[in-house]
C-alpha cells in the first residue's frame, strides 16, 4: 500500500496552516491557528498509520497519482527494442512471401500482422509480382541477433525489394541496381506498410529513395508535401521525430528494413 499521497497531502496542509501562522504577526489569525492545530493532529495520525500494522487494510488512502500520459512526457514505452515478449513466428505463407530464416522470424503481433497483411495485399494488387522475401526479424525471445545491431525486439524486419518485372528471388535477397528497381511494385509494398499507421520508419539505400521520390511525384501519386513528409531530408531533426517515414541507411540496396511501432502506437523503449 502506498501512503505517500496521504502524508503528502497532510504536509501540504501543515505548510499552508502553520507556515501562514508563523509567517508574520498579521497572519496569525484564529483561522490559521486552527488550521495549524488540525494539520498537526492529522500529520500525527498519518504517522501513526504509517507505523501501525494493525491499521493495515483499514485505511482509506488516496489513490496513487496517475501515471503521466506517455505522449505528454515524450517517453517511449509500449514495447522493448531489446527483447521480445509473447513473440509470434511469421507463419509460412508461400503465396504471400518467402521466409529466408524461419528460426529468426519471430516478431511482435504488430509486425507479424503487418507482414501477413502486406503479403495478402500484394498478392491482390500485383498478382504477377513474386512473393516478397522476408529476412531476419528476431529470435523467439529477441535479444542480440548475429549480423545486426537491431532486430532484438521483434519490431524490425528485413524485406526484399522488387527487380524489374516484379521479381524477387525466393528465400534470399539479391542486389538491385537503381536502374533495375521495379519502382511501382516496391512503392506499392512500401505505401501499403506506411499507410497502415504501424510503421515507425523504413530504411533504404538513398539511390532507391531518390528513384522512388521522383517517380511518385512524376506519376502524381504524391504531392510535394507528401514527399517532404515521407522522405525527410537526410540529417534533418524531423526525421527522428516523425513516424511513417523512409530514411537512407547504407547496405540497404537489396532490401528495406522496416521498424514498426508498439501495439499502443508508441515507439519502442530503447
Ligand atoms: Zn534490418
């Protein structure tokens, strides 16, 4: 039982009554004297309650102060980027995607749902495109995963990008030069994931990002404002504050790295 709210309240009363009582002669009215006396009695009772085990369970205490809203504090917190609790293995759905490493295909519910939904969407929107390849997500309980700095909390997944003709190799990533990128298919997959509202960021090589940006503008699929929002300028502070964005990362010429939000929409705790 947490009695701090009770004693804190009484102490405030004590300060209000007795500090006013002794602050100056003109404040020493009968009212402040009475408040002071009552608060002294109350604080004594509270002290007795704190040390008196026989009162345990009989005290009515104020409820603990409500936790501050996560959004107010700017804190991170609905899940962890370091370990995975209640992880699920990406189901084997070869019509939607191929799993490169089933042993490290464990993710949060948000991640698994997103990948399955994306697979279903692509099979409907682009039926001629290959099922996309899914690389590492996390180990069953998360934690360090060989070859990665992240991929520890089931909220990161490596996903293949499409070569000309909507092609992706099964069970592996293959190099894709910017001129070979199937922009329409790759953008369709990225757009679906971004539109889900579940993505914190997607990492991709800057050459592919430039190609996709120019194409979406030219096709009239995105406005200048949309492009500025989704593809923030490299190094801008905004790129760390916003969600649903695409950023450059080296070594991402043959796949994209997708980081999802926690189930409650917050970023993962570091
Ligand atoms: Zn990755």
